[in-house]
């Protein structure tokens, strides 16, 4: 649809929303989700990697974007910070798992198949050294595995496999998309201290007839020690998505 607005492009046909990896980027992703909700635009399914799996998975499970934003704005480091033995990562992940269970149990959603929208989390399988998408089975572990940032969290054992953050090898979630699948990517630049990268543009990022990309360049940096930057990142994501929707292709 030449010269249509991006909002009209999304509304014209079903689309998949792909939320990329990006250290603590779930604040910005949630702002994007809020703007989509306000515009009355719902994807046919959601693909999430790392921070994108957290925001996208919880949204797919039934939380509204506003409810998700409220949860994130209440987040404090003590809510997920549980360092200790055994080694393999700074944090054990028990607090993170408990928080996910609480949010999902409140909505009676325990499996990926129970989500209101189809959802796929991208994870990295340590043994096979390959990424794969998880679109069936327990939802909480799927989200947590996709968020298991190397060195920050120790690998998560799930269904007999050791899993890590899918952003290790596929920050955009491309492995979960079918050839020619119509998709909108909210892609976050990597500024993760755990990866030793600086403002990296994800490989494979390009627009085409069936793919649109939103990348916000001036997001505040959020870390476990800078959660106070989260509200500004959420607002920036919302503002950028609102402006993008109004813009013409």
C-alpha cells in the first residue's frame, strides 16, 4: 500500500509483532505495546527474544499494556536480585521465576498454548549451539529461558536442555518467522555490558515489502542499577511508536 501510513499498513493485513533482545529493553517494548493498544492494532502473533520475550509473553498471556507498565514501574532490584552459588551466572534466577509464576497464575495461564495470542519465545540451546523458538509447553520457563542473559543468569535447565538468552545468536527472532511472514520488528540496539557491545545494529535488520522496522535511537539506558531510567524509556517507546504509526511509508 504505497504512501499509506504505517498504521494503515498494519491494519491492512494480519501481522506478526517481533520484539527484539535488548538489555532491560522491556520498558521500551511496553511503551510500543501501549501505543498499539491505543491505536486498536493487535498482531496475529508475537515473537519475543530476551526482553522482548518478557514484555511480549506477559502481554500475550492477558496482561494489558497498562497493567504490564504498572508492574514494570513497581520493579525494584531486590525483586529479582538473588546472587549465590552454584556458579555459572551472577544470579540464580529463583526470584525471577517466582515473579513470573505469580503474574501468570493470577491469570490462570501456565502454558504457551493458553495465551490469548499465539506466542513464541526464542532461546539458545547450549548443547546444540543453536537458537530455536518455543511455542508450546510451560510459559514461565520459556520466557525466563529467553531472558537468561549469559553471565548475569546461570543457564536454565528446562525439559532436559540447558537454555540461554536467545539474543546470543538471534536478537531479532528471525528463527521464529516463516519465509515471507508479514512482520513488524521493534528492534533495540544492543548496549549490554554482558555482551561487550556498544550500540550494535542487529544483523539481518532491513525493511522489505512484508517487513517494517521501528528502531528508537535515543532510548535511556536501563540496567539493574538504573531502574529509575525505566519510566523515561517506556515513555520514549510509546512516543516513538505513536509517531511511527502516523508516518507514511
